[in-house]
C-alpha cells in the first residue's frame, strides 16, 4: 500500500512467572497430574491471555462478516451469489445455524455487511460497513483496490475497538469465499493450489476441476502479489479483509480469539503475517472438512478442540467449542485443591 497501514501493537503472551503460577494452581487441583488433558492446557492459555490465574469469559461476541465475490461469475461455486444476501436476511430473522447456537449459549451476535451485492433496510442486528457491492473479478484485476482493502481492514479494527466482552468469534458468509481463502492459503502458505481447494458449498467432481482451473489462472495473473497485504488485496474478499482487521484489533486488546474453520483461519493467517503475535490469542475450535484446513492448521501449528466434520462457516463450529472454554475457566476457579479438600496430594519423591 502507498501509505503504511498503522496496526496496533500485539502484547507478548509469554510470561514465565504467570505460567508457573497457573501450572501450580492447575496441578494442585484434586486430580492426578494432567488428568484433565487438553482442558488444562486450554486453562493455561486462557490465563495467559487474560494475565491472571482466575480467567473468566465475559460477554462473548460473534460477528458474522458478509460479502460477495466478483470471481463467482466464472462458476466457482455451486450456489449463485444472490444467496449471500438471502442468508443475511436469514441471519437477521434468526433462522441460521449460528443464530440457533448463539441463542443456546447466550452469545451476542451481529452481522457485518462488509460488501454484499445488495442493499438492506436498517436492522439492529446489522452493521453497515459496506466497502463496495462485492469484490472485483480477481481473474482480470485485483479483488480490491488499495483504498478498498485499507478501508476493510480499518473497518474491522474499528468495530472491535469498543466491542463489549473479552472473547470474539469471527464468522463469515459469502458465496465464493472458499475460493478467495484457497488462493490466499496457497500464496501465503507456499502450498500447491490443489492442496488448498475443496468443494466449498458442494461442487461435484467436474465443478471442483473447473474451480481449480479458474483459481490456477487467478494465481498466475497475480503472481507478483506475494506480500500479505498485496495478496490480500489481489486475491482476498472484503469480508476476509475485515476479519483480518478485527482479529488484529482483538488480539491487541488481549481478547480470546475463538477460531472457526477454514475461511476464518485463513484470515488469522493473514493477520499473523501482518501483525506477528495474533496467533497466540487464538483457540482453534474445530477441524473443518474443507481439505485446505488441514494444511492451514499445520502452518499455524494448531490442534483444534473438536472434529465434527463441519464445513458450514458462519462461526458455527467455534460456538460448539465454547462450552469447553467455560469448563476450563470453571475448573480453574471452582475446583478444590488438595489443601482445600484435605486430600493427600501426589506422593513426594523423597518420601520413604
């Protein structure tokens, strides 16, 4: 970009003294050492994120970012672009999977119009951050101009800055966004495109081959877009760029990032390359059935909490993992220690 994009500082998570304190609290609970498995490492991460030995989740938030993609005119999706706007209406009526799960777990939900190719009437659950009505056709030009990409990033940061709560889930809706995510993963992860491309909304074998052919041409057309910002501008989508800004801002405020699947994960990859350290704040909720997610998780050195074979997006997989974070905080804060309960702890190695 012609002008450097000012990004907030990402606090360093490593804290040897707090780590020692947290491990001591965890190990003194009335259980064999390590018996709660990954719940213990999750509790440790949450404590480090919040900088305390008694972490608590307050007012968790979901923001679903929606946008259309110019590349879909080349038949890269099984569904028409009109479905993006139709699904936004479904979100606003409370009928989508993410609505159901958000209500179940009492998580605040709003939809962000980052670039849907439609106009919407006012609704309290809809945030109008529209940069333009859909990204440009990446087959022939960059998906976003420099100004549009910058605006999307800044909008994402701005909407998180004063957000309530200390946990953020970013979800997405956009016909064609698995194509944008696959392109970004291939370019920024230096991976073969074939490893990054999946069936998205349900392409058959012929449709998948066509999608791979189109995306191969797009990558070739933008072969000089190799930096994170250049790749995001050339290959990404408006909702992905806005998610990147949101994740960077959230990490700078030490919020827990409860990550969904493939597309949200690619936004995290871009965010980490733009602002190193963001990934420390991420809890990976589930393993998406989208094939590129496996390679993305390996790049990010991440092990998700769940594998439900889901590929819906919207933030739906992240919400399903949310109770595990609640349980990690609960055992850390409420479970008795050996001393509290008057129970003998692990045998001392020096005892006779």
